[in-house]
């Protein structure tokens, strides 16, 4: 066999081996992509969702075998809860009050994990309001009836003996703008809006931790069908949430930078906002039942839910 034929044979062999390698590579990653579970997420557009912003930034969903098809951002937990009620998303990170409201209406969802306590504050224009008594008989604002901020205002009335003339409703971005412009004097708003307002000269009169010890914040809420048909997926979702919280707690500076990028706020404000939340994954059924009872007693819920029947703690 001459030299030319030997070279040609070697080249042919190399080409065949290369093609087999490419096919195997593509088949492996194609199979891996197919094995990822596609999921759409509903998230509140604020620092309450910091663990999720981190998880998206770090690619944690894919690491845990989840392919995020879309992330729907909501201005309030009430909006997110309404989207779950419509079936627009199967997984949401929502504040407790709105989640309870849709469950009470018969929407088939369950609470499977906890994210944090607190994250709400009564913010005032210091030129118009010096202390709480100045709000007696005055109009204050909240995101909506049943929102944690609305409940916080009811707690303030109960605890401090003040009586607001009325609680009116605005979305958090609109409340922030109205406070800064002087259009309104007082509003109960969630983080990060409270920290933004404070950084721009407004006064935080009371925070949730001043008024309501261990006030529950956000939870992971999933459709009953997802929990029943794909419990392993729900475990992965909870695992991603916990991984995001762990990363947040170990590196708050990085968390603040991620929030700054997502929310368009200064890193310093993001860092302060994150520190105003107590990251807590322990579900307390008694605590949730007390929250339910408070909403029922104030005629926000028409039925007194049983916390043990709507909470299904999922361990990753």
C-alpha cells in the first residue's frame, strides 16, 4: 500500500470518528434538554424575590433540572395570586395574604415552602406627618385589600389605637411616586419601595417588625395539579429557593448587586432593603392560622381556612 492510500485511510477514519463524536455529543445534550422540566414562574417584582433573582442569575434552575420558559413579574402579590387563579402560572412566590385569598375562593393551590418574614413598612412624608397620631382621621394608602400592607395598617389601628379615615389603594410604584411628589402623606408599602422612599427623604414611621412579631412574608405556592402529578418538580423548585436564600445569606453584597440590576435601584438601597427582611424557611402552622383568623375577623376572608389543610410542607 502506497503512502497516499495510507494517508487517505487515516483521514477517512478521523472523519468517521469525528462524526460519531459529534453525533454522540449532540444526542447527549439533546436528551439532557428533553429531560429538563419546563416551568413558568410568577414572581413579585421586588426584593422579596431576591432568592429567585439570584437563582436566575446563577442558573440554579437549570442546575436542578428545570427549564424556565418564562418569568412573569407582578407589581403586587395580589396580581400574582390573580394570575395563579387564572391558571397563567403554576408556580409563584407570593405574600401570604393574597395566597390565602385565592385559596378561600376555591382556587386549587397549596403553600409548600416559606421564604421570609416581614418586608412591609408605613412610610410618611416627614413634612406632613411627624408621628403616628398625625395620621388619626387621615387617609392612608396600601396596595389593595388583603395585601400584607393593608393588614399591617389594620394591625397598627388595633395596636396603637389610631383610626384612619380610610385606606385607599394604589400599586406600589404609584404610591412611591405619590409620596415623593407630595400627592399623598402616608402609605404602607413593601420592600424595596420602602427603602427607596427612605433613601429619597421619606420617613419610615413603622416597620412590620415593630408592629407584628414574626409577621409572615412570602411563600412558595404551587398548583395542586403540579404537586400531585410532578412532586419531584416541586421539590426541585423548593430546593432552588433554599439555594437562593443560602447564597443571599452568605454573600449579601452579591445579592444586592443582582437586585440592583433586576430592579434598577442603587446597590446601597438594595442592600438595605434585603436587610429589612428576615429570611426564614420554617413553616409555622400556628402562625399561619393566626394570620388566617386575623383576615377572617376583619372580613377579608369569607371562610375561616384551616392552615393544616392548605399547607403541604415540601422538603427539597
